C-alpha cells in the first residue's frame, strides 16, 4: 500500500472512531432529552456535527452534501453544544435542521455600519464572540468557513446576519490584534473584572466612527489568510 493510501486509510479510520464517539454522545443527549427525536424526520439520514472539532464537522458536512446531491433527505444534528449563558442566545440557537443547499447572502436591508450599532456577545468559557451586524439576535446557525470563523445564517432565508468567531482571544486576537476592539461594546459573559480591565487596556485605539463594517471586513479577511 502506498504512503498516500495509508494516510487516507488512517484518516478514514480516525473519522470513523470520532463519529462513533459522537454517536455515543448523541445517545446520552437523547436519553436526557427524548424530545430531540421528535424533530428528526423518520425518512431522513441523520448526520451529526460536533461544534468543537471543525475538521470532523467539515468532513461530515461533505458527506451530507453528497447525500443531498443524490436526492436523499438529510437532517443535521449538532452534538455536545454547551448551553450559552445568555438567555436570548439560548432561545434562538438552533441545534438541528433539515439539511438543504445553503447559498448565504446578505439581506436586502444593509447591515448597521458602525460597531456601536451591532449586538456583540463574548462568552469567556467558550472563548467565542458573536457579532450581530443588525443589532438584533436572529435565530440561525453557524456555518463554518474556516477553523476559527463562521457565518451566522438565518435558516429560513439563508441571509447572513453576522459572524461567529471561535478561539477569539486564544488565537484570533493574537493573529489580528485589532479584533480586541470588538470587546469594547460587547456583552461580556463569564469574564472577571480583572480580565475586563485587561481587555480595556489592550485596546489599540479609542472607539470612533472609523471602527466600522469596512474595518471589520478587512480584519476578518486577515483571519482567513
């Protein structure tokens, strides 16, 4: 067997084992909350998506895409999602959905231009920042676009209403220091007073009208490179 084939076989075996562990975690969730099964269509193929393993999530989504292309009904279920500390996010967060082709697009309505008008939430325990560009919390789901960033997409309209930034302080701020400025107007959940003071000191510039959608776009482009 060639080196390439051995690598493919090893990667396939690792994916299979991780999916077995994911299925076990899903079973525990079902036993704790049987109502989960009520949302899953009886004729659908179930694909499990882990929130904390981007590579496995991408591979499982790829399988889901292939199923949809072949005409099968596919249902996605996120497994192991921690409960958010912010009640508003808990009420609107979707953990499962009927899979369909998503073509994310911005709404006809333009997003708010200035950071001061966005709704930003940072959850310290998850090290995750959610940026709502419309100043309201839309029900939807994060669609990964790279290991640390996802689009917050309205499930019904496929409209992009914001961004989800994972490993925000651990990775993204180290790569793009200007992103720490987003914490200046964020609701900070689970952060200590000392941490908040440190982040305030770490800000590179005073919040002004130049911290806008355009500057955020430039910074997120750097995250993806």
